[in-house]
C-alpha cells in the first residue's frame, strides 16, 4: 500500500513543481525580451527603408537616443515611432511594425514609402494615432486596420490607396480623425457608416467615389467631398432619386414589345405640326444666339471701361497708375484738372525724398501685387526709376472726406520699423488711394508658407526653419504691439492680421513688415465678414467693433499657421483649403500627440523642440475663446523674444551638425 501511494504521489509532486515554476516565471519581469523584440523590429525597419538613420545598433536599448523613438516612463517598451519627412523609401518589411506591440503613435508621413501596407499592423493593438500621409502606398486598406480598436487618428491622405471604403471602419468606435483624401478609392461610401466620435473627415480627390454621402457625414464641410462623384448633403448636387413605381390595382400581362414604338407616335403628327415645331425651334435658336452675341458685346464694352485689372492667376501685367481711376483715365485734360484742382495727392509724412505729385504718379508704370477684399495693391515705378512705391486702391466705400482724412492721419502717425510706412493719399468720391514705401524683394508670409501669391505667382513654399519662423513672429508681434500701445480710438487695433499681410524681405528673414493696419476702419461698413473667419475672433460679429483682444486671437492663429504649416480656413487666395486651426490643434493636443502638430519642415528639429512647444502653448493661450484670458501683445512679444533667444542659442551651438537643418520632403 505504501509503495502504491508513493508511486501515485510522484505525478502529484511533479504537477505541484510545475505550477510553482509557472508562477515564478510569471513574477519575473519580461521587459527585456519585449524591448529586445522592439529593437529587432526597429532595426529590420531601418534596414528596409531607412539605412541612413543614425541609430546606434550597438546600443541594447532603442530608448537610448534613437531618433524618432520614444518609450514609456520606465524605458521598457517602445511606445512611439515618429519619422516624418525622414527620406524613408521602399516597402515596409513584414513582421516589423506588427512586432511593436506597445506602439501608441506611428508617424511615417511625408516620405517615399511604397507598396502595400502590411496587414500585420493589427499587432499594434495599443495604437492610438497612425499617420502615413504623403507617401506612395498602394493596394487596398488592409483588414488589419479594423482590429485597431483603440485607434483615434488615421491619416492615409496623399497616397495611391485603391479599393472601396470598407464598412469595417465601423469597428473603430474611437476614431476621431479619418483622412482618406487624394487617393484612388472607388465605389460608394457605406450607407451605415457610424463613427460616433468622428470630428475630422476627408475623402476629397477620389474621383471614382460615387453615390450619396452617408447621413452620418452630412454635417461635414462640403470640401471634405470635393473632387468626387458623391452627391447629397452637404454637397450642392442632390442625388437623383429613381422614380418609385406606381402600384397597380391588379397585375396586367406584359404586351409584346413593338418593333418601333416611337415611330408609331411620330406618325400621328401632321406635316404642318412638324413644320411648325421646326420653325419655332429655329426661331428660338436664333434668339438665343442673338442674346449671347449681345451679352458678349456688352461684357466687352464694360471690360474696356473698367479701371481694375484682372488678376486671375496670370503674371503681373504692366499698366499705368492712371488706369486705376475711371474718372482719371478718360483723358489727359481730366487728369490735369484733377492734379491742379482741389483733388490732389496729400502727403502725410512730410515731403518725399524724391519729389512727385499726382501727375507723375499717374504716369508711373505699375503692376499688380495682390487683390483682396479691402482693395488692390500695385507696385508703381516713377518715370526714370526715380522711386518705387506701393499704391493701395481701396474698394468703394462711401466715407466722408473729413472722416477719411482724420483716420488716414492717425494711421500715418504710426511709424515703426515693423509697420508699412504710409506717405500720401488721394481722396475723391470715386477713388481712394493710399501710397506706401515699397518693401524691396519681399514675399508675403502666406506665399512663403503655402506658395504662390503676390508678385511671386507660382512660387513654391520657402524652406523656413523654426528659428526663422520665430524671428518673423517676433518682428510682426513688435509691430502689432506698437499699434496697441501708440494708437488711439479706432487706430488702437489692426483689425486684419493674417499671413498675407506680413511681408518678409528675402535678404533679412529676421525682419517682417505688417501691412494694411487701420484699413479695415476705412471700409468696415462693407466688409464681407465671411471672408475673414479663419483669423476672426469668435466674439467679433461686426468688424467695426473689433478690439486689441481680437488682434491677439488673430495673431494666435498666425502662430499656429507658422508652427503647423496649415492655412486657416479661407486664408489662401483662390483656394478653399484650410481648417479651423485653434480647434484642430486643441483636438490634437488633447490626444497627446503634440509632435504631429508641427510642420514636417520643423518637426525634425529636435534641439528646439522645447521652444516649439512653448510657442504652441502661447498660440493656444492667444486663441482662448474668452477675450479676458488672452495675453496682451506686449507680453506676447516679450515671450516670443525669449523663445527666439533660446532657439538661436541652441542652434548656434550645433550649427555644424547636419541634423540641425530642417528638410523638405
């Protein structure tokens, strides 16, 4: 009996030992093997698409300074991989991304990655933010995407992704951003698409998408569906509803199809009826042709009488300043009368260094620099090249001459290195001109950031690193702060701060000139408010009632534009692109992927990351919805100056390091 008990007890003892071993192994930290797997996956990724990445392969931990790699607080797992604009090229290797099982943020945007997106991305079960835009990914969206249950931000825009928009997106219940624009998607959008937390959505630029917009997306902006074959709200083109069949009380047998039913109907018409229809159609056609000819002739006559010049994307057209005015372009005698009579050029800042009057200004050659809703700006060169001036022709606004004179005098009294200098004005009931000093070799900040514009039509965006952008912001802040400190009454605020009103000379990127200050007050009664919503503070319902606090809000949007590289809504002439920058940035920051806010051209400047974050926080403070919570412009300029000093100091210490310079993808 003892022997039997002993033999039977041995398996029990072995089972107990096995349970103890399993429990002990569970108590041993598994960080090292997991981190080793992360390291192996990153090295496989580097070998496949980025052999130039300066990762120290001899380091046991990728958390020890590997560029673009971030880890958890204990350094036990890789939680972030952010390599935007890092010249990655080729196809993502299988079993690389999928092995980064603790990854929360993945950004490979603005590279040259190609091929299909690996389906094993489903292994990144902790992923919250995925940014693959601006590459050459093709194929269909893999099913592995729809297993990322924690995903909140997904951007696949600007690729070659094909196939349909899968109903599998409904599995991503936390998805707040879904950008699929500018791909090769086809088919229809799922009618039952239901993403309860979706805030940002875009499928524009997919020309083969057809059918109705799902009801759950009807509240999105129409621009999110531009360049597609979609229909229904919010688009203007309604969907063609097929006619519903009329119910019949009793089924009728189908008659045999006639050989030519239409011919049978036509045979019932008499020859006279046919002749009458033909005559009526001919008469209607002749009337239509006559109306078109009359309209074209009338339009041509109006065009010849117009004084403004068309600026629809064509290169600057040389004209004379005389062609600006309708009354003064009729004849030389009328111009001489205007110059010698009461209506003459009035100088508000003393006599110019190179004397000129209205007559010489009218004979100056001119070219259009820009056209906005406040008026048209010309570059005027006096005869012989004696002087170059900037002439602003204001849009028509019925304002009394004494009121115009007083407001212009207040604007001219504001003299600062970072403000455009007003020299003279001309006032008549039909024409109102302002003459400024010309800023040589300058582009608007809007043109530098987004390309095109002004007298640099078709130009590309400039390569501006963070330090250059911060210097421009500082110069502009000083100019606006001077307006707030020195102005009085309606001239104590700018009223129209935006990137197209900031001029940056090519030779001095640390200098900026703020233009159009005070002009809003001259034409405020006729301002189309909907055109300025991108920078407009939420409390401003009437442009005549703007304030310094509204200027701070607009300047905050300008800072966000500098940092993100994104234009605000309705800010780029001739383009409907843009987003509500304050709302977009707040949504991004709340999800703890702050690095994704920054423009790819500066996101790689790791040494000044702290300064970029400080500037971002400052911009967010400026765009507070409550005006009393926004900083003053003087405080704003002082803070930006500290940021600039810190950034310049850090970059000067490392000016020889290749990693300092920003790159353009």
